[in-house]
C-alpha cells in the first residue's frame, strides 16, 4: 500500500486520463421533499452527502490516491471524480467507495434517519465510469464538457434504485473487483455490469430488466384500461391537421359523438377540431371483406351488423352538424392491423398514437374480456422507436388509395 498523500488539486489546463467518475443520486427525492418538513428533508440529503464524500475521501487517504474532487452536488446527489497516476489506485478507491456507499453507508443513513420520522424511503442509484477529462483554465466545473461525464450521468439515470452499475470500460480494468458485478445488458452501445444489494447475479439481472426492459425495447406510456373520453378529448384538442380513428366497428366513437349526456366532452373536442380546419377520418373494417367474416366466426358475433350500425350513427352525426362536419370522413378498410388506434397528425414529424391490441378471445361466457378493459398505450416522440414502428405499420393501412370512402 502506498503512503497516504495530501489530496492534490486538479490543475487547470491539464487533461487527465483514466479518471474514474462516480455519480450517486437519490431515487424518490421529490417524494421525500413533498412529504416532509423542509428542514427534515434537507437534513436527510445533507447527511447523505456527508457520508458519500467522507467515504471517498477516507479511502483516497488510506490508499494514497492523489486527487479526489466533489465536482457537483445538487440537493439529492452529485458527481465525484477520482484520479491517480497509478490507475489501479484510482480504480480501487472508486469501486470500493461505491460499494461501501451502497452496502454500508446507505443502510447507516437510513437507520439514523429512522429516528427523525422521515416520511419515505431514501434510495440510491450509483454509476461509475472512466474516461478522459480536460480541466478548464478557469477551474469552473460546469464548463467542463466531456462525453464520459455525459455518459455516466445517463447511466446513473438507467441504474435501478439501490444498485451500482459500472461501464464496460471500468469492468475491463476492474481486476479483482470484476467478480462483484454481473453483466446485465447494454446501454448507449456499451456493456453494463451491475451489483445489487443482494450479491446473487440473478438479482442484478432482475433489477436491470425491471428498470430498463429487454434489449431493443423502448418505453411507452400506458393506461391500465381504455382512457376516458375526457382524456381522448385532450388528444384531439392538440391535433393540428388530422385525426384518424381506426378500429373494427368504432362503437365507442359512435357513442361519444351521438351522446345525449352533458357535457359531451369528446364530441365537443371533435367539433372544435373540425372548426379549426382539421380532418377527422373514421376507418372501419369493410363489413363484406374476408377479414370481417373470419373475425365474426372466431368471436361468434355479427361484426358486419355492428359495422353497419356504426356507419348509420356516423351518418346521423354528419346530418346533425351539417357543414360543421364537412371534414368528418368515414372509410372502409379491408386491412386489419390487430389493434385499434387514434392517430394524431400521422403525416407530420411528430405524430402521436393511442393504441390497444385486440384480444383475440372467443366469446365464451366465462371469457368475456372487452377491449376497453385491456391496457392502452400512447406512443409519442418521447418513445421515438415505437412511434416510428407504428407509423410504418399504419401508413399503408390508412393511405387513401387503400380505403373506400363512404362519406
């Protein structure tokens, strides 16, 4: 072991290689702040900061690491950089400190806070990465722009609560520490390794999948059942040029548009959208196509009659509102995508799609599951990969030359 040295300052204007970057951040910070008096919440996070920084400083002194610096701390977490000319020393300080923070300091802080009647549980996400950092001449931490700092900040956000992740760069240099971590997947094209409180590698893999899903997956927003007409009306209200209501018979839409209830939230939103010059297109299955016949047999219902009843209801809506409904259009389609959808501004760069897969259950008395009782999903530009895939599926189905216009 090297003799402990005074903590040296990072020198302005110098670029440092193999800097280990530790990011620790509280999970549930906002909830704790909302649920506790200000001084009690502040004490909790001040205590966390003290334990995190003390742990790194203690190990740096013990192992003779030349440089550690609290780069930033913003209430619920922060970033610490560790560097020594001997990378193994840097590595040992960073990884031992991160593990001790997770396994020793976090439980200790929780125990101490239990006597303060803190509402909510303090949880922590920790990520460690290594890279090159140019230290600016003005020594302003905020002026340092490093892709490695950006990456570890993103990795921390992807880290499950009460877990420690390290990048493949750190893992490859981890030496004896490597066996502590389990491979769990990839993030931003890098392999990621994780340690949960439970040392079983399956716990690490389970935590990562629960938090991030499987490889290639993207997050979408979900409702546990069909959104209310008030929520659907909010979607229509933000449309710019076009709304497409796609389904087999669109019975829910006919109910909303011809309701005698007041307020008629969805109908009013549609009429307001039409008044702004928008086009509302209803796309139903053709009642005489093979798809309708097969679905009717499978589900043991007269789907063709339901579709024709919906068309009559849409016709009544157009007749009632006359010129106000000129841009309300109804079409038949022979294509069945397997899900219903309300599609907002499909031709634009930023469409939104509310969709729900159809459950292909037979109409058995003991197996009555309505489509409205199943989860519904909203794809927006926030979940771009899902949105682009849905757009690719839907564009040929709702293309005007693939449809038969009724009104």
